């Protein structure tokens, strides 16, 4: 089953413990992070985009059709993208402890895509 844009937002909110209204992170904020994460993913793993190398990457919005859109990559890359989204969202928090977790999540995103454990 393909993961959708809405699945990515929901999973990111779950990890951020941001499921109750009003949300700390707006849908627009999380969608912007998702869109940036897809670009970063393609930069780190162009081989995962074979057949789509010369095509423009989608830019998702909060339109219901966009939210229901399957993400344009193999589901095995869903977890690293969630780490990116969660880490990037936490960078906007002011707490020092969250900064450390954010850096760890962003490093995990990169390490899982590249296989680099350093």
C-alpha cells in the first residue's frame, strides 16, 4: 500500500505529539517541510528516482486531492522522510533538548538514505 501525503503529516504529528487541536505545526508548515524533504531525498538518493530524474518534483498543498496523493517513491523510504519532517519541525522549537533530538532525526534521515553511519 502506497503512503500518502496525509499519512506523512499524520505520522509526523504523532511523533511530535501534536495530534490535539489546535496544532503547534500548521498543515502548511508540515507540507512545506515535506516538499523540502522530497528535494533533499532526491539530492541524496537520485537512484531512487530513476525514470523521474528529468521531471519536476511535486509540490503538495492542503488541497484534498493533494493530501490523498500517494508519495512518488517506494514505501521503504517513508520512515526516513518522517524523520526529516519531524527533525525539521523540531528545529523551530526553542528548547535546547529538542534541538539535540532534531539533529539526531535529521542525521538519521541522511544515514538511512545513504547508508553512512558516521
